[in-house]
């Protein structure tokens, strides 16, 4: 039995919704790793194996800013950092390469650990909400998989299939809404312009990669959500039938 052109279009839309949804999920996970892990490396304590070198960071524990008021050779990891005294925040460690936007980078580094600045609070907001972006995006992709199951096995379940399409598209737009509400795009744009990592270091490349992941996620999740909603009328009328219209019981 052959497939009707309508069925081929419906199958293509369903497959494209799943493919773009999974691709968006991958990009969201990459962005999550950057925000929650890579962007927090080497801001305090001894230097790790990571090559992400922030231009300004906290002093070592042996030279606590709550106790010490003078710079010493043991205050910062050598030879990459040197101790500096800022009139507003006190002791801090500066990379030899320097910062782009000095004040923005100081606010982001949160030297005192109190997170009172707008930059730090925006960073915390993005960190706390990006996980929910991944979760809701994952639920949307799971819905696409369930939709394909109904498409292949339960061809007359048009009402259930339509509901899955609408819910799936809604979760995808919810995922995007969380990212927008967190101000992730604006924060990453400011971070990229501030140049808070040593010039030419892996840190700058990491920031650029995170920006690219966020942009890729945004484009893909919008496409996937739209495809889910576009598929729903096909599901409502045809279900998963290769030809014709599903049998609908009439109530008299």
C-alpha cells in the first residue's frame, strides 16, 4: 500500500519537529555546562587544569580579604596573577592580560561573595533558570517521541495525538520563555563585550561557544515548537493514517 502525499508531509513535519527538538536540547545542555561549570572555573582557590583564566578573581585562602589589607606574594596564583588593591573591594588578583570592562568584570567576579551587584544577580538568575530550560526542552522532545509512537502504532488516536502535539509545542515555547525571562541572551552579550577572560585564552573561546550554543538553541527550539503546532491539525483530522480519514464514531 502506497503513501499519500499528505501522509508524507505529515511524517516529514513530525520527524522534523523531533530532530530540531533534540538538536535544541543538545545546544541547551552545552549552554548549561558552560554557565554552571566552565564559567565558574578558576575564580577562587588554586588554579585547576582548566585553561579558562578570568582577568580578575578572588585571592587565595591564605590571603583572605576579610583579614588581610596588604598584598603579598602568596595572595595570588603565580605566575599568571598578581595581587591588586581596589579602593572599593579591597584585595583581588589580576591577570597580566587585563580586563576589557574592568568594573563589569569586578562585579561579575563577586570578590566578597555577597552578590550585591546587578551583574552578579543576573548571572545567578541565568544559572538558576537555565536548568529548567533544559528540563522543559527535554519534556518537549520526549513528547515528540511519544507522538511518533502513536503515529506508528495507534493510527486512529487522533484526539490523543493532537493533544500531544499541542502540549509538546507548549513545553518548547515554555522552555524558550524561561530563557528569555532569565535574560540569558542579554547577559551573554554583555559578558562577551566585557572581555573578562585573558586575551586569547580558552576562556574567550568558551564564551563565544556558549553564545553560539544559546543562539543555536533559540533558533532550533522556535522551529521545533512551530513544527509541533503545525502538525496538530494533521493529527486532528488524519491521526496516523497513511490514506483517508480515521474512523470516527458518531454519537446520535
